[in-house]
């Protein structure tokens, strides 16, 4: 039973920070994608390409900075 408890706690210590990191990065990329709404609709990447590509707002934000 001690080994199970040890492995369970070790697993939690690995997975919880990993899940939180993925969630935070996803939220940041989503927020940066909102910067696309500042562009005129004629040049939105969604309209030009016909498909939504996550992360385009991040690239645009980093290029502007």
C-alpha cells in the first residue's frame, strides 16, 4: 500500500503542473488570437484561407512586438 501511495503522489506531482501549463499556454494563445479582431474583415486570415488556424494571432502579435 505504501508503494501505491508513493506512485500516486508522484504521478500527481508530474501531471498537475503539466496540465496547468497546457491550460495557461492555451489561454494565452487564445487571448492573442483575439488580436485578429483588430484587423479589417477583408484581411482576416480566416476569410483569406477559408479555415481557422489557431496561433495565427500569436504570430501576428509577436511580429508587431
